[in-house]
C-alpha cells in the first residue's frame, strides 16, 4: 500500500523519477524522505516498517520504491489486483473495486458489501424509495414531509432532515449522491447530516 500510494505520481507521469518525486509536494513521500514536514502525517509509523532508525529506514524505504520501479510497474501485485478488480465494474458498487488487504479482511469487507447490497435490493423489491423513507420519517416525527426536502435551520424540521439522511444512507444504504440531490445539498453537507442524524438516532433510539 505504501509503495502503491507514493509511486502514483510517477505512474501518472507527473514525476519522471524518484529524484523528482522526492521534491513533489502533493504526496507524503517528501515528508517520509525528510524533505519537508507535515504536522498531520505520521511518518514514524511508516519508517518503523523499514528500519530501526530514521537513516536506515529512509534508505530502505527509498530502495523499496525503486524496486517497484525497476520491475515493470504494471506487474506490481497491488496495482494488478486493483486494475483487474475494476475491469467492467462500476466504481463503488462492488467491494472488490475498493477493498485492499489480506484475505480475511477482504472477505469480511466483501461479505459486508454483499449484505448492504442485499438490503438495497430488498428495499427496492418492497417498492420503497427516498420518498417512502421521507414519508416514514415525517410520520414518525409528526411533521409534514415537505420539510425534509427543503433546507431549514434548527427545530423539528432540521432534526427530521438529519434523521432522514441517516436512515437513507446508513440503514438502507442509499448512495450519498442520490440522497444529496434529493435534499438539495452537496455531498459534503449530506455527509455531515448523516453523521449528525446517526447521533440523534442513537440518542433517541429512532428507528423505522
């Protein structure tokens, strides 16, 4: 994973060599090499994988990257796995498009993904959609469902919107983009609403 992430600028043709990559500011590689500092980056955890002290670890880390370049990078196992997994697949709908890890972790993630897709399938078979979720949330909270689709500040309507977003995304696994469009907000906003809605649901034991 470390090599896959940090060699991406070279694979993309943005940097032509490791020497250029050492100075490239838009990945964590320069920080790992000690060329710059990012307060948010945990360099020590990466370096511990390569050696007992920084000097030795940096040398081994860079050699590890160079080894990946010396091979045909298209044959890098992680790159091959990701590319093969994405052939003829819609990004995000299949776990194998985005899961990387050991066999047990991948299987657990795929099982979880299969269960989520099953919930979507079952929900759709019941003839439900976002309007149905909206009606159920509004009915339970005893408000007009009109308020769920329109922006509002504070009060029961705001709470209802957050609970609707949480229910649609976290309970029924509706795609965030579709929920965002339904509510007339962006993906970032709906992500915040989903998180807030989950907190409200956990506090009030809200469930439909």
